[in-house]
């Protein structure tokens, strides 16, 4: 079974969705036959590398709310994350452009380390308050995963791969992340509960067996939206 995931490392629901899928896979008896591929999706392709405003101020400006309301919103996300073992710390988050982070993920894909690098990037951004728009931060994350990033950020390497993923997302009508596609047939949109992933895994597995046919599963809650 193949699972394709469109995601952005600046999306908290993508981190939560990752945890929920992992929990479902832990219970799935055929998990060793599941291949997971991460695809690039920039929620804000025009984001700056550096901002004068903090996360709350940017959210307030984007959604027309006060910084206090923005903080209250992130506190609810923090609570959701805590239930999955994620320690979100939005006070530390440094908003930035994620394009180069996606190039690092594309490099990791070539060496079978995508999932590891995704985890490192999510943790760096949402928990440790690292500036993942800075090249030195990305190089350190790459080194931690055992990747050789020499020349990656002084060239346009993997730019085409990032753009190809984003073009495919557009073709599929994906407007929010996380977005999970199972065997190119079934879609789960958003950080759905663990049992939703369990049910989809089972349905897709049964679909691949001649004796059983399962209906598709499409869910649409808990997503981050595009600009």
C-alpha cells in the first residue's frame, strides 16, 4: 500500500496528522507493506524569510483578530498536540518561508530519510523555536539525519521536485494540508482521529483483495488553508 502525504512543516495540523497516522500504522497488521511518501506544499509561497512580527501578530493580521485571540487559538492547538505527545510552543515559533525546508525533504527522499527529516523539521519549528528559514539550521537538521547537504543551498537542486509536488497538488484540487492519498484512490484531508486512519487503512487493504470491495473515505476537518 502506498500513502502520499502533502504537507507543510509550518502547519501544526500536519504534525498532529503525522502522529495520528503513525499511531494507526502501529496497530495495522500489514504496516511493513506500507510505503509513505511526503510531498511538498507551501501554505504561503510568498512568505518572507524574516519577519518583525511574531506568530501571534501575523495570525492576528491574517485572520482579522487580536493577538490575544490568536494566542487563544494556538493554545487549543497546543492542547490537541499534547494529546498526541507533541509539545507545541508557539511562543518560540519563528515564522519564515519553508521553501528551502522542502528542498531538504526532497533530498532526504533520495536516501529514504524523509520521515526522519519531517520529524526533525516539525520539532525544530514548533517545539525548539529554531529558524528553519536559515541555511545553517537546515544544514544542522540534515546532518542530524545523516544527510550530506553540500551544495544543496547554493544551487537550485530539488527546486523542480518541490514545484512538481505543488503542481500535482493543484491538479488534484488540494487546497489544504495535511492531505493523505491512499493507493491513489482514497483521500483523508486534515488531522483526522486515529480511528479514521485505522478504518481507511483497513478499507484500502481490503480493496486490494479480490474478495472485498470497500468504499472510499473522504474527510475534511482540521486542515490548514492556503493563502
